[in-house]
């Protein structure tokens, strides 16, 4: 996972505006590159809110990525950005970081220019291949990313680690797509040995994100009550 081969193409360059930003309307819009941006009423009113970037699984869509946490985003005051991979899955799965990182950087620049984002609460999350991508980019961009939500990940691409974002990982014990013994039960000890703060949940189920696990992940992200901390 965090090995001698380091891919600097996984670096994200966009950064939040120091003085905040405003101008986005509440609701969901499509950005260039087919990314979906969901803005909660709190952010539309000018209140700085956490940002969560959500990556879909292989063969899926930005709509599925956004749906991972969209049901409670308004209550929790979360800005959601759900990119669309250029190919059937994310670039790192097809040979290395590249066009998907560039497209994500463009989308982040738009979000940071139009939405008030809390610089200290920027999360990457995803399911399946999207979870692997969130972990890989999170490790490589810990100087900006503060939290990672990885639902049923398969691996972490080698990257030069920067800082140490907090990590939440969940995995079904009956996952037949990405078996838990080959995936999270190896990843979690590696991450902990590397000094990461990892919250890990196994559940009795397959290759899915259950509403119960999503709720506990939201509590972990927002401070335990499902509402954005003041």
C-alpha cells in the first residue's frame, strides 16, 4: 500500500478560499465533467460547511456516489461532490493516477470558488473501487484531506503519504466481490502500523453499504450526533 513506488500524479492542487466563498444555490447541480455538486441550505446561506467527495464503484455513476450520503447531507450540513470517472472505473485502477485526478481538481476549484467550505473538514469517501480511490488519494493528500470514508475497499495505491487523515473503513464479512480477508483485514493493520487513526467496522453482509453503517459513518464524520459540529 504505502511502498517504495510513489505516484506524484495523485496530488490535488485546488485549495479552499481562505476567506470563504459564496454564490452556490441549494440543491444538486452538474459540473463540467459530469460531476454532481450537492449544496445544503446552510452552505447556500454562506455558512462554512464540511466537504465530502464521494467516488462511485466500478461501472457505476456519479449519481450512485452522491447517493451514498445524500439522504442526510442537508441535516448534517455537508457539501457533497460526486465525480464521474472517465472510464469504467478510476484512473489508478487502469494504470495510474491521471485524467480523473485532473478532472477532480477542476471540480474542486469550482467548489472552493463558489461554496463556503471548512478547510479543517474535507473528506474523501467511496464504495468498492471508489473506496480504494478515496484511500489512495486521501493518503497522498493528507495536507488537505482530513477524513476518509472507505466502504468495502480493495487496496491502496502506493503514494507518498502527507500528514495523516482520520480513516473510517467498513466491510461485509460475506463480501464475495472484494473478500474481507484479502482486503480490509490486511489494509487496516497496515494503516494502523503506519500511524493512522482508523475506525473499523465489520458487519454481517455482502458487498454493500447498509443504511446502518452509513449512519454510523456519518456520526463518526460529524461528531456523533449526525449534525455538523458548531
